[in-house]
């Protein structure tokens, strides 16, 4: 995959993650005093603030942040842009629209058809390996 495209998509992923975090912070009123803000500079205060922020994110935003982080991990490991199922390159146009994609369009269609045929919760259990969230075992699962 073209390194310029990977750089472009990596920047897009960082912007999306920042936007999700900033929107949550904007919705949260700041109730700290100047003295408390000063103490937030310390590492323990920063960890506390991150923990509070995670609790304030709704489930959808948390899933999106996990997907973005997983995509950034794939960039770092050199596997970004490869289909998790067939190991072929994901089309650049698909990645521009859905930069967290882990499946090429053909495999995504196959997974969706499997979900439709299985229906409901069972479909999720059947296809969880190929979801948009990386479990850290990229390329280690069995071929479907």
C-alpha cells in the first residue's frame, strides 16, 4: 500500500479519535478549582482524568475509539490495509470512507450474508473474529 495513503489515513484516524474525546470533554462541565488544575499536571491526576473521561464516553464512542486504536496498531505493525479474512489488500477507496475497516468489500459482504442467514445474536458470535475491532491476534485465526 502507498505510504502516502497510509500517512493520510493515519492522520484521519488521529483526528477522529481526538474529535471523539474532545466532544466528550466539551459536554462535561469543568468543576475544578485552579489549585486542582495545577495538581492535574501530576501523572496520577492525569490518570484519574482519563479514567473519568472513559466512564463518560457512551458505548458507541468507546467502540469507535477502540476501532481507531486498533487501526493505529495495525499501522504500527505494518498490517494496516490488509483484509483480516483473505489477507488481500483492502481498496484505498474503502479505507478512505471507513479507515477502521479490517475486511475487503468482498469479505465484508460475505460476513454480512452469514449474519443475515444466521440471524440475531448467533450471527454476532459466528462473525466476531471478523469485526472491526482487532483483538491483537491479527492473522492468527483460522481461515474461514
